[in-house]
C-alpha cells in the first residue's frame, strides 16, 4: 500500500520545498536540494509512522525549519489512495514541525 516512489512537499516556519522519497520494506530513502533522508517506517491501519534522519550535505541550504545542519523527524501521515497527508516534528521538540504531503509517482519494480 505504501511501498513505492513518492514526491514529498513540505511547509515549515521558514518556507516550503520538495523532494523525493522511496518507501521499501520498512525503509525510507530520499532527498532534496540540500538534504538526504534515511529512516524506517511502519503502517498502522491507514497511517504511516516514520522516524527519519535528515542530513545536510550543502551547509548553505537551510531547512524549512529555519536552520542548517542535521536533525531527526518523526512523521505521521494518513494514507488516502495515492496521497499521504501529515505532519513531521523534530524528535524531542514535538512543537516544532512541518506539514507534509506525499504523492505516489510509481510502484517499485518487482
């Protein structure tokens, strides 16, 4: 239901952006202009729960949270058809977060 290649769009206090994500066998892999994402996920009912490490490979690119550097996100999103809508918050700082929308691009090859 979730495994596949997805576009991710996000909005935070310091702007918005987008990237790509692959969900595969409990793993999350992806990236955008200045960051790479690695982590794990699980699906409970129609909700995706993920813990993702976000690594900054271009220090001049700030995150939509308003800072450069590495951080960890906890993501929860409701799956409806080909869309996941949810939120992502900094681990340990649940008040600081972003809105996320993922749109399925493709299934993974078998």
